C-alpha cells in the first residue's frame, strides 16, 4: 500500500501536533509556584503588591437573613410571559407583497 505525499504530510503534521499538545499539557515545566508573601521582592511594586495581598481578609457572608421572618414572608410576584409565535424562517428574505423603493 503506497501513500501519497499529501497523506504522508497530513499524518506527519498530525503526529507533530499531538506530540506538541502532549508536551504542553503533560510536562511539569509550565507550572509556576503559587504567589506567596514569603518570597524575596524584586522591586518596590512587587513589595507593595505582596503587602496588600497579605492584608486581604477572607470573604464571609452572613446567612442569618435566610431565617429572618421578613425574608421567609416574601412572596413571588412574577408575571407569566405568554409565548410568542416564531418569526419568519429567513428574516433577510424580501417581504411578500412589498416592492423595493427606487
């Protein structure tokens, strides 16, 4: 069975793309360590950023409102939406019975 040069080229390009994808996704060289405040700062901007990051507090949400009687007494007042018929199959087609102005 003899392969044409186009088929051989397609197979070769596909194998190279697969090898590149495997190298990119499965090698550990692309994984950078996480940002830590203990690393040595290289410039003043990085020092300021690391200082601000260390001052961040974790976000918490007060969930006590869900047990509040005023919250549990709320009523849903949504209005049902009536279904509308679908438009024309081809909205760019000329409208029947209408002539173009010249």
